[in-house]
C-alpha cells in the first residue's frame, strides 16, 4: 500500500479530476490518493467520481474556504 499526494490548488474543475484520473491509472488495490484542491465544486465532483469508479472516499477535510483535502482508497 502506498500514499500518493496531489496538490491541485488553483486548478478549476474539471482539472483536479483529470489529474486524479491520470494518477489512478497507476494505483493498485489498497493504495491511497490524497488530493488537495480549492475548486468550489471539488467535493461534490470527488464524491461522484468515487461512486462512479467504486472507490472509497475515506476522508474530506475542510482546510478553510473552498480548500479541501480528500483521501480515496483504491
């Protein structure tokens, strides 16, 4: 199991999800992807992405304003 981090701060949706999808291609079962972004729709987009791909959204941490950090288990 490994943890991969992505700082997508400053990117507007759908760019954070596109960068997540690129990283997801190399992730193995049990790996964790931690992403920080400040796009206003980021949390809702991540929830939909996880549901669609059947990944587990472990945490959503509010960092202030729109900035959030999520952890996703593959």
